[in-house]
């Protein structure tokens, strides 16, 4: 006996491997800071999984963008970051993630930045940790 349509509908939902979750326009999300101290990092956690992320530097000093915390990882020594080294320098990434890190080298003054994301409807608890070659090792 075939399952009725209500049973099939219950099995289809948003998720990391659900194409429809990424094909629709993302929900806009913007945040930032005017006070990222030298030698520190900020973790930006999105309310749902992002489908695309843009980070903009709004200071004359360098900021770094990465997907894992500096502490306890190989982010800095492994060069697993992108540097934005001037005012209005930016990077746009078409990636699924639940968080992004912005850090400042130990020199200079407080940095200002913005993070703009296109969010899916996928709960962040469904997103796995981003680790491995090119991220943490």
C-alpha cells in the first residue's frame, strides 16, 4: 500500500542537502562592530544556516576572516584566513555555515567591520562543524 501524501509531505523539510533550501532568496542579516581590539577575535553566529556571507572591513587596519577560532587551532599558522587590508575591502563567499570569525592582528587600533549574510530556513543545529584541511589543519 502506498503512503498517503500527508506522510510523504512530512518527510520533506529544509535541510543541508535540500536544494530548495538554497535556491530561494536568502533572508537578509547584517551585523558588525566598531570595536574589534588588536589581537582579538569576534565570533558571529547566525540565527539559521547562511547560504552566502560577505565581510567588509571599515577601518584602515587589517582584519582576518576565518571559519574557526584562533585558539586551539591552526588558523593563523596554517594561513586558514583571508585578510582584508583596507577600508571597504570585502570578501563574498557562497558557503553554507552557521558562524564566521573576524579577528585583528596584534598591531594597530580597534577595527570596524560588517557581516552581511543570506540566511536559509535551516536551523543551525543541523549544520556540522567546519574542520579539516584548509580550515583547522
